[in-house]
């Protein structure tokens, strides 16, 4: 079952643009902690307030923010191209899981998981990692209310997941629904 949490807080500045907050993430982590799949996706276009809030959450939880793209690229650097899909699946799972099941795992820069050449299922990899711990990931896509999307439908890397087993927190710019 997928749940959605909106972030109605406003910036303290004169701007009327909503700002993403760590309070919203703290509440979402508490909610997702009690679930079987403890995956929390922060969905929207990459922006500084969402990234800053996720980094603050990681600091508060005492865990690093994992740059999935960088770590996977380092791992696959020496792997021949024809063997990369198999190596990528194992490496991506290890990166998303981490070395222990203690605490929260925070993932950023997950775009590499969508590369067509690697034949990965990014959501499944993160859901599997979230069986034993809370996993928070910045998802650079959109949430329609029932579907999680990455890229445009005509794009080679397009993915759409209907009713994914995760908790979704939308960044203000990504919200497609009226919050009232």
C-alpha cells in the first residue's frame, strides 16, 4: 500500500513558494518504520530544499548520504561492458543495503539505476534493501497519486510503478494535486 504525505509548510521568507522541511521527513520516517517495506521516497525535481532536508535528516540519524551513481560507477569501472548488467544488479543491491541493517540508509543520485543498458529494476532494489531497515531515497520523478514515474513516457529510461509498496513524500514543486 502506498501512502502520500504532502509538505504544506511555507518558507519564512516573503516568498509564497512552499519549502520542504525536515519535520515532514521526521514524521515520514516514524510512519515508515512500522511497515514491512520501510522505503520512503522523496519524490520530485531535484531542488536544494529537498536535498538539504534529506542531508539534515541523515545528519540527525547519524548516517551518511550515499551517492548511488558515484558508488556504482566506481564498482563498474573495471567490469567489461557485456558483464555490467549482472555486476550492476549485485553492486546496486549492496550499495542500497549497506553493510549493516542498523539505522537509516539515505540514497541520493539514483538516476544511474534507470540506465537502460544495466537492465535494473530500481524500485525493487530499494524495496529489497528496505526490508531490514529504513531506506530514504530522493526519487527524481513524479507521483501522480497512484503511480510513481521516472522520465517521460517516450524516453528509453521511462519507468512507471502503479501503487508501489512505499511511503511517498512529495516535494512542493512536484505535487500534482491541490493540497486543499
